């Protein structure tokens, strides 16, 4: 691996968030994964640390963990607590379960023995560790854990074969000029070309990538004799999305409900639901089948565009990603244009409605320019 990748520890934190944990205790130094911890506070999760120090690396910090667990319980009165190991605590073999047994709190406490090099070092290993521990604690059924573990395994395959974990250094790239690409989209819709938007987003980042679908193209026809009043009336405009409201953990399903409701209110109907927001490694297969039936002239894929087999599409294509290091791989896969959205995770934590994306705002500006 030639450049840093997300840590299994961070993945453990996000997965506990998706299980609606009230409090997460990080058993390690106070600086470990501090940015992720701070961001998760925006999602209503209280993240605290045992703040292991140099002596603790030698003598152990079981007492610190027990004290922190008791204090977190007394302070926040949580129903679900997660304890996440770090490199420091796991290397010295700290027992995460003993403090839980000693205190016997009136709360579900999930111990997660995760660290930076857990398993093969893939970030998804941390999420899998949480899911398996959640089964042991009776929080989720084995069937749901098995399904999600398979999705996480497939997500790792996508990143290692088509994304930024291919084992070579990839220079950050901020993609094509957003204004020029937005004008391509607007021109195609106005000229009546067959245009398809594909949302293939990951969990909460869908609040940002859905904004790219949430543009009112009907304005382009307001001065014509047509009966086009909303996007629903534009015959050659299509919307495909992984917004199944019945798949995933409760928090993830709610994201799909919120986004679908908001899109519907602005005149956008999703005509092909490809799956859930945690199924982004496989939902492109259904999207590809639908696109083959549409025979589009232009396809815009937002979220995790490298999971879609763009090389099998015979049309102009636009990828919208949140990773500057994904721009080069997406170009190599065959996308005609690549757009990079920055800070998707930080912009979508703690929200329950669609947030403005740079490319979405640029498309709306291009629509207004077309009307001038």
C-alpha cells in the first residue's frame, strides 16, 4: 500500500454509530482517531477515551477502562455502549470484556477488539469486528451480520481492484472543471438526449451525492410550448438509486427514507431502486441492466462510481466521487469526465436532509445561465 488508507478503528467507530450506540469508549491514547471521534459527536454519539499514557503501555490500563466505562455510564445514561480497542491496547493484550463483567451495568456494552492492523489491515475489518461482536451481544441477528459482512468483503474487492487501494501510489487529483461538465449535463437534457442519473452512494454520504439528482431541469423548458412542469415530465431524464428503505441497520434505512421523501417533494421519481445504501458494491449490477434497456446518451454516476462497470457502457459518462485519489482510477476505468467532491463525510454527519454539493450547485447555476 503506497499511501494511507482509512483505519479499521475508524470503521469500527462508524459501524457502532450505525448501530445507534449512545457512547463509544476508545481504549487507547487520547489522540487516536481523534478526528473521527470529533466528527461522530455531530451525529449524536458521545466519544470518549481512556487516554492511555506511556506507563499504561507497560503496566496495562484495565483500571482506566473500568473507570471510564463507569463515568460514561453515570454521565450519559446510555442504553448502548461500544468499547473500541486501538493499536496500543490491543498490542499489549488488554481485556475489554473484564471491566464490562465487573461493573454489570444496566446497558448493552459491545467490546470490539480492533486496531490499525486488524486482520489484513483493511478498514472493513473493523466494521466486521463490530458486527460480529453485536451478534454476540444480541444487538443484531446473525443473518444481518452475515449479509453486511459479505457487502464489506465485496467493498474491499472493489477498492483493491478498481479503486484507490490497488497497491500503487496515486497522486491526489481534483478532477475536471465543474462548470464545463455541468454545462455538458444541462445541454444534453435541453437537447432531449437520453440522460440517466445513477446514485450509488455509501450510507450518510448519500445526503450530498443525492443533491446532484436534485436539480430542476424543467426550468429549461419553461419558455416552450411543452407541458413540462417538473422533472417527472421530461421523458428522456431518468433516475436510478440505491435507496431501498427496507435494507440495512435502522440509521441507514432512515437515510434512504429521508432522501426519497425529499426527492419526491421536488418532482423526482426514482424509477429503478437498485438496493440499499450499504449495498453499494453490488447495486451497480442492477443499475447496469437498467441502463442497457435505456440505451442512454449520457450517464452521471455519483457516490461510488468505480463499482459500476463503466467500461461496458457505450455513451458519454460522468463520475462524481469524494476521493481525490479516485480521480485517476476512474479515468483509467473509462469515465469521460470525473468530478471530485471534497469532505463528503464531514458535510453529511449529523444531517437528515440533502446538503448542497459543489457539482449540484454548479448544475443549477448552468441551468440559470442557459435561461439568460
